[in-house]
């Protein structure tokens, strides 16, 4: 797809509640897993297949990395390494995993009784183990191969990141994409923030001047580093979404066009405490309200009509015509007009004829188009009439 000229669209999809997750929500790829706090204890949504399945791992869930759910078997005291259990999404089978020997101050017997060693993440091939201590010992991060038990140290540096879904574990970034440093104590304790590859783009987590985590967009071969948001956004290979500074909307960016968009949130989703997180699969966008744990689902931004060239105005005498631009995945169109910043009531056609008054006029039009997933609105650049 060719790059879209700088423009902005507004997306409105149908938002509906899918449940309440008072204690847990996890997402990985096209999988979403949330706790209901009742029976069944967990619900798994596979957006690739469009299925919803009740799960009963029968242990505290701490991670999701298809094809596995990571469970913590026991609540062990500091100084005791905790065994974990892998619950198979495919067959519902279980297998216990014990940390392999060799991880500093985490192998049995422990050197320090106040060292905490636990598994924090899982992927198709690797489990991530983290060892930390109240005595300010360096945080240790190691990775254990699920099939062989091999234990490896953290390969992360400015151009290398750990991929739990890769048999090789260590993955090298493309030229121009680099990991960013984060303050001590952020995340797993690594000095490097997470990196999410998105084709020729990547989202790198670094820190602002105040030391708070922030997300930056990078692009292979260009050296681009563009601040997107505070905190960690949701993303897939075609879009990135993050919470705006105001609680009633989300901001986003399409890839590879870099076209920006806004998603207004319905009043039922907007609360004083805001959202505890957003997650994006290939087909859906999930929102979780902080205070209640209420879960909401709407279509992925990429499912809505796509504007590939923005509307534009042409003039013939006192008549203006709104050229709707180019679109994909659309069914029908409607039009709206603004004159001197005010909506022109009743003007819903692609042409507008103005009177003979000579006051300065700034006119723009917007085009809204829809499909089964929702609507997209794009606006023209303003035309100044004298």
C-alpha cells in the first residue's frame, strides 16, 4: 500500500461488554484470556478462529504464551524457587517445570533466604525466570527451554531482544531499530525496555525525562524514533492504539501509512478511574475498566472502512463540491459541512451552495462511510473563501 498523505480519521465501532474480569486479564497474539471470578474460572477467546472456550487450569495463572498458559503451583517463601505448571491450550494437558540448575542465587539450595525466584512469562519455546532480592542484589533474568530444559542468560542489548516464540531465543533488530534503556526496577529489572517488532516498524519502550515509561515508534532503515504515548500501547502489525490524555477517547496510528486516528469511547466505558489496559488482536480491540474490571470489545481499527486519500473541496463560483477521496472496505457514504468552524445544519449532500454574503469564510467537508464493523470519518483541508 502506498503511503497516505498526512491526515486524520475518526473511527466508531460498536462497543459491547463481554464480561467482568475482577482479578486477571492476559492477551497474546490472537488469544485473550480473562478470569471471571466464578465457575468457569477462566475464559479463552481465540480471535483467529472466532471461538470462546471455558478453561480450568486449576492453579493461579501468571502468564499466557500460546500454546501455553503459565501457572504458579505454590506460594513459596523467599529463598525457595517456585515450580510452575504449563497448561496446554490445545489439549488441556499439564506438565510441571522446575527451574534448571545454573541460575545465580536461584538454584537450590538458595544463597540468600530473601531472594525471590519465579517464572514471569512463557512463549512457544521458552520460559522467562526472574530472580530478585530485597538486599539489592542485581536482578537476574534467565530463559529455560521448555523441551530440553536448557538454561540461557539474558541476550538483550541495544540491538538484540529475547523472543520466547523463537527456538533461537535471541533475535537481532533490523538496521535503524534499537532497544531503549529504562530506569532501574522497571519491568523485569532489565536495563532495556521491551521491543515489539511490527514488520518494518517496531514499538520500543523507553523513558521520558521524568523516568516514566513511554512508547516510541521506530522504522527499519530510517532512524525514526517518534514518541507515541506514555505507558505501553496495544498493537498488531497494522495498527497501534493507546490511551489519550483525556479519558473519553483513544488515539492510534495505522501501519505502514502512519495515518493517525481517534476512537471516541461511549459514556458507559468512560469512568473517573479510566482504563487499566487495552489489547489489540488481529480482529478486535479490548478495553478493561480499572475500577470494575468490566471488559469491552470492539472491532479492530483495521476492520473499519479505510481512507487511502482524504476528501478535498473544489469550487465553481458559489458552489462547493466535496470529493470523497479514496476508500476501501466501505458500503455507503454520507457528508457533513462546516462553515467558519460551525456545523452547517441540514447540509448532507456532496455539494453546498453559499449565499452572496462577503464575510470571510473557512469551509470544510467531512465524509463518513460505513461497513458492518463501524464507521470512519475523514475531513478535507479547509478552503478559504473571500
